């Protein structure tokens, strides 16, 4: 169903307002149970993953490219100027979709799902980092991701955009008990490896991997908490070159480290 809008203050567009206001968006999206997908490719992936459409906001120029997947969804058609006024920035990818959130699986459900390789993220609050890590994990075959209570929302618009929709293809759950979380992993039969920049730890490329392994990653800068470092079965590192170390380059950013570590985590899984 097409509806034409001519003003950024149109009350029908409140799902899309002030997309750069992080605190407002967190509150609005939690209250309404929605998230936003940006661009044709991401919107298609969200629909393909089973997320129901609340509505779509686009311009006449981009409407035809999405017509085959929108069915009878409400589609607001606006000028590019109106879209910019609503979103607070120029929407280069031409379309925004407001999608209904689906219930997350519980931690126990995810752990009992038979996955051999898991990521566990502690206190990563940057949405772009979350999206990039989901993209690497999905590309390299990780089976699922567990988030500590303070981790950023994988369905926040920036995370979804950076992941190119990979957040829809890899199951994840949010821990309700950060302190005892690793105990639950151990009870489910997972070997827990804590990634650290400390070069005295076991190199990721030689560590002996069990049948089921969960790799722990901490936030940019602070890294993993001392609690999780102590609780893990073993600390592991990505080997840095001696030349780099001598020049003062002693670590990678969390996104690069996650991609390399995910590649190592999949060693021997076929």
C-alpha cells in the first residue's frame, strides 16, 4: 500500500525520526519492538530472515527495486529532501524499513543447539564494532554469539548496516548473568578461550581446540575483564611480529583481532 508524504514532521514517520540520536532511538525501538534496516540489500536480508515489515520509507526512484519483496506492506514515498529531514542525514542507500523484532533465544537454547564454535562478547558498546564482528563471524562459519548484558544492540541501525545484514544470519543471545556466564558455557561442554594481547599467552594458531569452543572477546581498549580472564580455561593471543612489537605496535583493534581469531577458531572444523 503506497502512501505519499510531503513533510518531515508527518506523524506517520515517527519510526524513522532522528536516527542519529542514539539514546532516543534506543528508547523508541525498545518501546515499540522495532529496528531499522537501511538499503535494498539489508532490507531483503531482513525480510528473508523472517522479520515482519512494519513499514518502508523510500523515494520514487528506489521503489521499483524493492517492489517484489514488499507485498502489501505500507510504503511511504517521499522526496529525498523529506527523507533527509526525517532521518537527519542523507539516506544514500535510498530506503529505510521499520521491522518488527523477533524474540531472542535464551542462552540455554543457544548452547543446546549443537554449535561447535561460539563467540562471547563482553561489554562491546560500539555498534559499528558489533556489526563488523557479526559479519566476520558469519562469513567464517561461527555458530552463534553470546553477548554480555552491557553489549551494544546488534539490531541497532549502525550495527545492521556495518554487518551488511549478517546480524540476521547468525543466532545470538544476551546473557542475564554475566558473573556466572562462563560456568554455563562449561556445563554445556565448551572449552573457553580468552583472547588477550598478552604475548605470553598461547598463540591462537597453535592452541589445542576441543570439540566445542567458545572464544571470549573484550571491548576495544580495556579488553576482557579480570574476572573473565581468570575464569576462562586458557588465555590465547594473536602472535605479533617482533618488528611491529619493537616499533610499539603491540595489539590490533577489536574488529581485526576478531576476524583473525574467528579464522583460527574454525581450524579443523572443515
